[in-house]
């Protein structure tokens, strides 16, 4: 008799718990983030899909800012690209994707300089460097043990954008380290050639940064997991 009378109450309690769980899983609120201006090529469809799946999210994304330093007090999350070893930072970073990288050059440049086979040969050849190289960071490669090997290079074309680096490489301004995925068409149509060296370039990482592990919201955590899941196959696609 006790069971018969209490069962409807237990069923109602279980149903209420499930409903409350569903409410908690529904993501709501403003999510403020930043990313470099070339990231939308990779991430725009993913962000749009995320917001479509979670209509309670209000996304504010700024593409004028880049790097962990963009993580201001009013920002929940910043995404940025990084190559090689990370500097110590007060922020929490999470790797979202590892993008294989290659060294490329225009056929006309290779005709002038010859094709290097060792990374040390790049020291005497024209190269395209990023803004990080202006701070004393040379090109970075990975040896068979997984250690980073730094190769100082010379450059008269210094940019902080993969698209600008690819454009410069097409014009024969220098050798460039770039992520493999955006320049497949250039390679296929012969505007660029892959330069096979004795060491592979350090891969380009897409990282997410936020201020503190204990303050990360469910919205941010869900977006990071969603981006990570959607980019799982990009390394294989880039090969």
C-alpha cells in the first residue's frame, strides 16, 4: 500500500528532475569572444551551426583582436593560432585543433635559389616571417624526438597573417611556413610547391583561452567542445 501510494510521487519527482536537467542543459546568455581576422575562413560555419543549435545564445564575436592579450575583462573567450612552444601565460588555454604545416615556395623562386633539403639551408634564403619572428622567434621545426628546433631566417616580408604569407609566397618573395589546409589549390594548380626538408615544421595550433578554469561558463565550455569535435578530421584532410 505504501509503494502504491508513493509511486506516483516518485514518478513525479523523477520527471521534475529530468525537466530541470533539460533546463540546465539549455544554453542561454551572451557569449563574448574574439578571434583573428583570418579565423572565420575555418570557424564561421562552426559558429553559425553552434548558434543554430542553441537559440538561447547571444554571440558577440570581434575579429579585430588576436592573441591571449585580447582576453579583456568583458571577454569570455579568445581564439588564436600559435606555432611551437607556448609562453607562460596567466590564462588557461585549450588546444582545439592541430593543423599540419608545410614549407612552400613559388616555382620561380626555387628556380633562382635551388631547392633546399636541410632546414639549415633556409638561413641564407629569402623567407616570409610572421610578427612573432620580429620578437626574436625564428622558424620552428620538430625533430624525430619531438623536440623543437629553431632556425633563424632572414626576411624583408614580415606579416602576421597566413593569407598574406601565402600571397607573398605566390609572388616569389620567399619561402613560407603555412598551414597545409588553405593552400591545397595553390599546390594542385602549381602556383606553389611543397618543399620537403629533413625536419617537419611545427604544426599550427588553434587554441582557446579564458581567464580561469573555475570561472569558465557552460556556454564557453560547450562552444570549445563543439569546435574541437567539428575540427577533429582537419589534420587528415590537410595531409
